[in-house]
C-alpha cells in the first residue's frame, strides 16, 4: 500500500469519525459549526446530516475499495471548500473554525482525488 493510498483511507476514516461524533454527541459540534439545535428536531437533523451522511460518505469508499469512490469523496470536500471560501467573505465569517474547516476540506479533497 502506497502512502497516498494510506492517506486516502485515513481521510475516509476521519470522515466517519466526524460523522460518528455528530451522531453520538450532536450538541458537541454546535459551537464549531456555528449552528444551534434548541429542540429535538434540530438535534435529529445534526445526527442525520452531520452524522449519518458523513458516516456513509466515509464508509462507502472503504467498503467498495474503488478509486472512483475515493475521488467522489474528495470532490465533495473540494466543492464544499469552493463554496465556503467566497461565502466566508460574503457572509463576513472569517472565523477560526471556518479557516480550519476550509484547510481540512482542501487537504482531504486533494488527497482523495489524487
């Protein structure tokens, strides 16, 4: 296994870990992502979208072990970064958590599409 293949697996596992945290402890991510979940409906949405979707997106490439699946995950991260960058300026949200998210999305995206 090459170093890039190992990094792709690590990126997929990190995606799953992010989802697992959101699924198990949805309120723990609210400060970082800037969203609040004042009631049960919001908490369910955090679990479903940030939990379930990220677990599925990270697990799929590992399960099918196909290069295109890793590239799709990478494309998702890169598109999020492409949208986030101008949105940070438009929304005046040049905050530490946004910068961290942008950096992670760019790094994971580039690794995964390699």
